[in-house]
């Protein structure tokens, strides 16, 4: 279990704890929220599975991990349009509804871990594209994800498997609202 430790729910910085590993992280610009809403800038509280890893093969080799991993392609995106049938799912670009481009010019999505937030059942407006990804080098908070340095991401992923969970916020010790 990866635990996220923060001083208060409005904090945009925290620490991920996995055994003796302590990794500084960045959170959403609005801190942690028990009830996530699309576009609120908050990292959702809960206990989430680490589903799989996506990585930019032109920038980084496949991370060492026991999680499934696949390369990101130029046309990969993630739907963030709450009324679209593919809301909070991967899509191929160009895509007619609003979506995030996973092949970014910055390095934030060079390695992405897809979390199980708002997965089953998916609910419109409850948040999409909540990832563990590479942190902004200037320390800028995320739009609602958890972010760590690339070096720390590699260290963390080396210890992760399909059984690994990330526990965020006040509900970290209880069952998450999203089914595993």
C-alpha cells in the first residue's frame, strides 16, 4: 500500500510512503477532495488501484515494474467530456469531444500510472484522467493528479504490482468509493 501523507487537505504537496521509501509529491491545485468534480483541481481522496503504466518510448525506456505497461502513441488521448460515452477512458486522436493529449510536449506524461478513480461505475462530472505522473520541475501543482519526479517514479514503480493501492486523504484507511 502506498500512503499519501499531507499536512492538511488544502495542501498541494505531500509525501508518498511505501515501506521505507519516502517520496515527495505534488497534488492538485485545490488540495484533496472527498467528492471530486470535473475541473475542480482537486486530487480525489480514496483508495485506488494502480491499473497500468503508459510511457513515452521516444523519451524513456519501459519502466521496471510488475504493472502492465505500454508505450504512448502520438494519437493517444483521454476523454474528459462528462457527457461523452468515452468519458474517463482512453481515446484515439483526433477525437470529437474534449480530451487530454497524452503525447505532450512537456515531460509531465513521459510516464503515467492510470489510477482506478471513477472507473466502475463511471459517473459523469466525477473526475477524469486522474493519474500518477511526472512532476512539473518548477513545483507547479497538478490539475488533480499526484506527481513525482521521474527518478522517484522509477524507484516507486520498481515496487509496484497489480496488488498495489494508493491511499489518499481522510478515506485512506477505509474502502474507496470506487470498486477495486
